[in-house]
């Protein structure tokens, strides 16, 4: 059954962003998946490759305790330890399951207060829909607030993006981060 014949559900983003005064980059998704909303944290679907990609790029290879783990708390700690802020483009929308293609009536999150309070130097979006909605809904608000910050779209780490294997995702993220001046592991 395709998403056009399935029922849209109105969803509110019910958990806040992850950031602190030392966050250097901001990674934005579109809207958390049902599994992530259930866990009240980002990229919690067990087959989503976001956290393995982050570990490959940021974890200290010789420190076996420098891992994202599988709990919201350990993943939050890992992100903050490595200067990564997390949020989503959308504060609320109508959506079918986790299908970005089905998103309708999107209301954006307000990034201005976070960006005024951090040394975030670059924004990355995960997936084509997050990039599209960022350009449409977020970028004009940032420009109106006098915030000029680069945004780089990244491929989705969702299991729905089956065309990209984990090594391909790691390479794409590594190249994008390096091009934006973000230091990452080269292994």
C-alpha cells in the first residue's frame, strides 16, 4: 500500500533539541520516526545507521568507552562530548508512519535561540526531505534574524535508504564534514 492511501497522523515533536554551549555542528532530521518518538530521542530505530556513522567518524578508536551505546542517555552524552547538536527541522506535521514523502502541513522549529547561544558553525540535514524543508521553512527565518550559516545536505541513514550501505554513508558523511571544516576520524 502506498503512502497516498494511508492515513496521515498529526504529530508534535515532543522532545527537545540536544545541545550545549560547546556544540559546534547541528544535525537536523525531518521528524522523528515512531520508534524515536517512542524512545523520546533521535535516530532510535534499531536499523537506522546514524549512530554507527557518528561512532565511525567521531569516536576515539583507542578508547573503547567512547561509544554512542544504545540508550538515549548514552547517545546524548556521545553527541555532546563530540560537539554535536541534534534537532529536527519540523516541530509538527501530518505524516504517515516514518515516511518523509508523506509529510504535510509542516511547522518548523525555531533554531534562532540555539544558534545565538552556541558556536555552531555549520548545519547538516539528514535526508532529502529535511534539506528541502530546511531551505523552505528554516533558511528564511535565519536570514531574517541575520544568521548566515552554511547547510550541507547528507544522505538519510534510515533503513529506507537501502541503496547506501554503511561504508557508503560513512564516506559521504566524512567527505561532507571535512568539506565543512569538521575534524573527523580518517580510518
